[in-house]
C-alpha cells in the first residue's frame, strides 16, 4: 500500500531554477517585455517610465523578501545596514539572478553603498530594447522593496560602473537610530533620525539624546534583545541607542570641612618634590607619597604592604607597616591636611574584580589606623584628587549570566566539593559596593580574601543577591533611570565614577561619604581640571573607517557628580596630555590621530592613511567651535603638551615634526611653526616659559624605508619664537633595545628646577640589543647653557642575587636625592652625589653589592 506524498505548499516551492519550474525564464522575460511595452505606451513622459518600473519592482521585492524569510525560517530582523545588504547581494541576488553580486562602500559619503553585479548578464530579464538604464530601475525597485520590508529607509539609483555594459546600484541610507519604548501594553523597538555627527557633542542641558529606563525589567529586556542582534554585547557598533534624560546621582553628597590635627604642629617642615602631575592643584595617585615633615609613604607591590619610613633629616628608617588588601596594589593619595591615605588595590571576590580603597589614618606614623575599606565593583582605571575629594574610575562588566535567555541557569562552581548551584540574579543588576568600617569587619574581610587568593569562585549570587540575608554587597545604583546609554555604543560594561571625601568628620558615617555616577560604557584616558573630570574611551572599530572615533565624558565635580556633555572626536587619543581645559577661555581642547581605512583593511597594512588633528569645544554649549586637521599625513601623534594658549604636538614616521599651534583664537587654531628632526619625543615637559624638554628615542632609516629605534634621546627645545622652534641641545643614551620608564608613566619623571637637574629611570644597552651588557638605574642629568646635557651621576640598585632591579621613582627632600625600587631605597647628597643612606625595604634578603 503506497502512501501519497503530501503536496507542497506553493510557498515551499523553490524560487530559483529547477527541473520542475512551472514558468520558464524565457516566458518570464516575455511577460516582463510585454509589461514594459504596455507601461511605455501608457506613460506620456519617457522620464516617468523608470519611476513606474521602480514601483513595480518595489512591490515584487517586498513580497519576495517576505517569501524568502518564510522559507529560510529567518526569525531575526536585521538591524545593521551592512548585514541586510550582504543578505541582498548573496542570498537574494543569487536566487533571483542566479549569481551573487558584490557589495562596496563608497569613498565619498558616509552611509552610502554600492551593489555591483558580476556581469551585465545577471539582469537576465531586464536587458530589453527599451534601454538598459531605464529597465534597471526595476532592479533598483527590487532592492528598495527588500529594504522597505526590512524597515530600512534608503534611496537606490542605478549608474554605470566601469562602462555602459555593467551597471551598479547606489544605496544611500537615511541614517537611523534605535530606541526603546516601554509601555503598559508591551515593548516596542523602533527607529528615529540620528542626532550628532563625527565631530560633535551631546549636552544633556540642550539635547535629551540619551537612553533612560524607569525599571530594571525593561532595561534588562532591551539589553538582552540588543545582544541577540549583535551576537554579544561589545561587538557590532553600527547602530545607535538613543532617547533619554539627564543623569542623576545615586547617593548623597558629603559636607566639606575638616578637623584640625595638632600632633605635628611643632614639627619642622622641609622643602621636597611632589608627584609629577599634569594640572596644578589636581593630585594624581602614585606608588609613593611624601609629606613636608620628611615622612615617606610607599606601597611595595612585591610584599603587598604599605611602608612608612622616616626619610629626612635622619638616615632612612622604617617606622611602621600595614598589610594591604590582598590582591594587586596600584597607587595612593596623601591628604596632608587631614593626615589620611587612600590606597587603591584590585581584589577578586568570587571571580569578580573589585576596586578596594583602603583609607588609613596616619596622624601617628608609628601606629597607623585603618578607618575603612571601600569596595566598588570593577577594575581600577584611574583617579584624581581635588581639595581632599578623591575621584576614581572603575570598569565593570554586566553579570556573566545576563545574556542567557533563561532567568535561572545551572553552573558548575569551581571549588573542592564541585558543588552544582542554582543562581537567579536579583532585579538590580548594576554594579555593587560595600563599605567596611569596623576593625572586626576589616580583619574578617582580609582573612577571607587571603584564603581565596589562589582560588576562583563563581558563586555570584553572593554579589548580585538582593536578599538581605545572603547579600554581602549592595547596589551602587538604586534608580535605573540614572544609568544612561551613550551614543553609538552597544552596552556591555559599566563605567563607574566614584567620589569619596578624606575630610575627617565624614568618617563618622562613611556610607554618606560616597557619591557615584554610573554610565554604560568604559573609561580609559582621564583628564581632570579643578571643576570637571573628563573620561575618554575609544568607541570605534579599527576595521571601519566610519566608526573610528573617541568619546569623552565631561563630568562636573560640583556638589554632585553630573554628566554635563559628551564630546565626539575622530580617531584616538595617545594619553591624558592630549586633553586640556582652558578655564579662562572656557574651552576644552583635544588632539587625536585618525585612521581612514578602506573596508576590510586595518591600520597595520595601511599606515599612510593616518593624519592628526586638534579640536576645540566650548564648555558651556559643548559644541566644536574650532579645529585644525590633516597635520602630518601618514604620521601619528606621539606626544602632546598644552601650555596656556599654545599646543605642542609631536608626530612621527621617519622624522620628528614638532608642531606649534596657536589657540589664542579658539575658533581659529593656527599652525605657527614646526621643526623636523631625527627621532621622536614620547613625553614633553615645560622647563620654563621658553624651553620645552622632550624625552623619546633616536631613530634611523634602514632598508625599504623601515625605521628602527636606537637609544633614549633627550632634547631641549627653544620655543621662544613660535614660528621657528629650535632644538637647542640633544643627547642620546644607550643603543637599540634601550628604554625609559617614562614611556609607561610620566610620574617616573623628576625635574629639580632649583638645580636644573632631570632624573630619568633608564634601561640602557651598551651594544645594540645586547641585554647582558646593560645599565639599569637612574641618570642624573644637569642642564647647562654651554654643554647642554651633562650626566653628573649614575645610580643603580642592581644586586648580585637580583640582577634586574628597576628603580621605579625618585624624589628629593632639601639637599638629598632619593631613589626607590621594590627592594632598596637610597639617599644621595645633591652637593657631591655621595651615598648617605640605604635601606632594604622589600624582600627579606641582605644587600649584596
């Protein structure tokens, strides 16, 4: 008994050519020819023929797209223009014309693409005697119909490609943005016209162009759907997430003022150096701090301890030490007014990074006291301190199970019992924090973290739980409307800007001492003035010339942390010195390097596409009011220094151009002069009003125009004549393979203006790349009018039983020069550079020279 196969629905039959085609291609061509003839006869104007054919093609394309998606079981709507166009050129074009087409991005305009058929024969039933171009309007209509069905708004026009035998189709998108609307009836994803441009800004006071959600469920739903479209958060940044309101802070402000300490009132004070910073009266954290009484506070990253030493006037002597939070210690602030230290570490709690801020009372240096430990979720990024108010930035990821569709998942807990657990996160999935204030809490936490130092736990229910019985951490953000999306970003991380006061009375209740601002995004380079904090991050894609940009968040440091504006600049920022605020002119200036790439190519195989520029923004209106672009095409920025209304920029490819830009007229930055010399400068430092110090590398050009680095180069530039800067002196130390620690941090640089001394931590090879014949230590260099740079002392901490012992920092107190590595602290007399004192403060082994 035979079974009759069920007859297929007509929707399930193949569109492309097969053995059982019901309509032959010749017959289809005949029908199309007859339709064109009929349309032509009933069209008074020949120019209207193409429009009518386009309308027909549009209606057919609309239905063909619906049919294709039904048959291919496509349930996901494409939200990216490139993806829908790739579908058309591959899947759709192949089914209709038998061969795939190619997709190109045009060079002259953003948001414009070009579909190029493989040959003219692809248009199998459009090549009629009535004119190739007119009939190609039908194919343009097909494309428009597909895009309309996918809810993309675009204009399509046919045009000759290489010659009249091959046509292409130009697609110009009306750029759109996505935003989310949460209603009582349901959730809607729709589109709107974008605002802003490549060089632009967002100012919430003027433009409510951010994303806001009133409840965690809507925010979670939106992000989950977004990540399904983009496969995973953090990838695919073509679309824009917009619509929202201004940021609100999540906690109360702390009150200013401080109690006075009298314990050191009678102690003498000494002149001393301070950490090398970018902005006056804005402190930057460092691995050591020095007070005016000759006390040295240093964190040892090897022993994970804070060491308090007496450095002056007595020989260096250990006074006390304190165990730091288990993890990786970074740096610290000293508030000499309130006798407090704030030490930053990163510790891992159940697999999550937390930034720990350990606040220590040092009014008694022989018996320091831990006042509190602030734990904020995320990895420590950077910090500043203004008037005893500490600001620090952390970057934290969304919960690891956030992107799973099910609310509850089973995960294997990595522990000795290999126990399987259930985890259901609470409604609030924002970053967490905890403040430890009592001795018992602090001791218990340190003991617990020490036991977990070599273990990894993934029981995040302790971190994310909203159950008061089980939670250890608390939400840093309680109001979801205070978390906003930034333009063009696919949210995958939080950037947390946290403020805490080191004023004395605030520690009566540390919970009210903390203020925070949380955004979707990430923090990278940081610039801070006395009024505003600027946090930049690269928000583009190195493989896409149209999304190669940097965003800069401007956060007001008033009574509350408030997001003022978002600046957009093309390219990327080299470091914090590429940003500057002129409070007199009320402008913000930033220098960037842009890379203009062809689709599918990257910076490493197309370096000639680089160029640099400088952009000036008005702080009040957040608008770009002036710019200068196309500096040194083919080169990138290596260092920047703003000095009042003058900007100095160093770029490099084969020679070192030093550009001098006049910013006295903010709306018209002017290139005044430039200097080209061999090598380049990684760091620029003002010596006086007329001289600029450059520290970098000497170079030479070898075969095939390749450039290699040689020794460390120090240059003194005379900048008294803006139109004719000159290299007054220069010296090169070491050979190829040498480097200077200032490449990693400007805080390692020391300049003594009274004695005209510069102190550089160096790693020098005496022969090219010969690492056995090397010097590791400090060069003390004096600047003289006759000889230029003169090395007056070489200081090394190299030991027989620890060959590589890099000196991390140097400082001076009165007439003594100090050098510090992870194992040794030395003091030299600045008059004759004789060794005065030495102490082993690191690992417990004898000093063996």
